[in-house]
């Protein structure tokens, strides 16, 4: 499974140290298929900043996090001390830069732990199932999470008319712990140890089917995640057999007895007679 750390506030001067410390923990617990992190730069730029590597190697003396970034944006921008997402990947699909978290699209970024699928939402840029959650939430519409099956805990930063907001979500299956941190916000993590790395002294397991939307370190609204209500799969139609021209009534009767349910031009009386005709007792 992947591991995630989500912080609504952090010490901006220690951004490098927080990320490096989290990635070392992910490396030690086996999430070595990709590292990523997301933060927001200070005003007035308020830029989305992210880095990720699909083949990370921890540097024992890191000047900047780790060696081998494969994708990044505004990686040298400082942090505003607000939203911070950190991810360690254990791949369930192809290892590549595009499949490494954060998932980026529609001006937003998302990290996810779990496995999901959908019959109605399709990937646009990657082959990673986590992109389905990004697309479901791209319009800030939690109702589309009803089109997702599987299990998930995720964090997502999203632009608004006045700045940025962050979603933190957990369904009724995935594990996610939460606690207040030293920077005056909250830390969420897949384990209590992950929360401690995010400067939370104590942590508690988060309730299921909950979506929190933060507009500040402690200011948030709560919504219930709708359960999956996917449309029933369309059954594959059975090919309908066409009546042949019969030379004898005996041949026709034998054919009807063999294939009683696969013809469209039987009369109601014929359907009744031939559908479940009782067998003769020996």
C-alpha cells in the first residue's frame, strides 16, 4: 500500500526537512516506487509547487530532498506554510513519472492511498487508478465520488477564486489518522507514525465516509462521501435465432424443443408450451 502525509499547516522554514524525513520513513517501510510532494508558494504568486520521482534514491546528505527527480514544477519556490501533501508509492500499476503521485490535472494535485475503479470515469493522462479521483473531484463535486468503487484515502489541493483549498477524504474502508500539529493545523497520515512525522503529538483514527474541505489551517467544512451508485452493467444481448423454413412439422418441433428461449417470433402460446415443459417420468 502507499503511504500519505497531509498537513493543513507546517513550518515553512523546515519544508526540506519535513519532506526528507517523510521520504526516509516511506523508504524504510517499503514504499520505494515513487516519492512526491506538493505545497503552495507565498502570496502574491500563490503558485502550485510539486516534485516527484519515479526512481527515487535517498541522499544521505540531501541538499534538496532526494536524487533523481523525474518531474517537477516550481520546485525552488518557498512554501507559504499552509497545505502540504507528501506521498510514498508502492506501485499497483506501471511505474512511470506520470503514474507517480501527485496526480496533476485541471490545475489541481492529488495524492492517494488505495485501489479504485470506475465504470463511468476514464483516465485522461495516466494509467494510474488514482487519476479517477482527481477527475471525480475536479469540479469540487463530491457526488461524483459515488461513481468510484474500491477504497481510498486522499488529499487534494485545488484552486478557487480567492486562493487554494484542500480536500481530505476517507471512505469507510481505508485507514487514515489525524491529529493537531505544532504549526497550528492538522496532520493526516496512513499510520500514527506518519502523523508523528507531520509534527502531530497524538493522532486518532478518522471516521469513514468523510470529506473535509479546508480553506485555512483549521477552517473547514465537512461532507459525507456518497456511496457508490453505479449504473447496472448493460447485459450482453443474446443473439436471436431466425426461424428457418421447415420442410416438416417434426423438424420444426424438434428445433423449438432444443432452443425454446432464443426466438423472437414464437407466439405467447408457443412460449408457454415450450419454455418449461415438464419431463415425462420414467
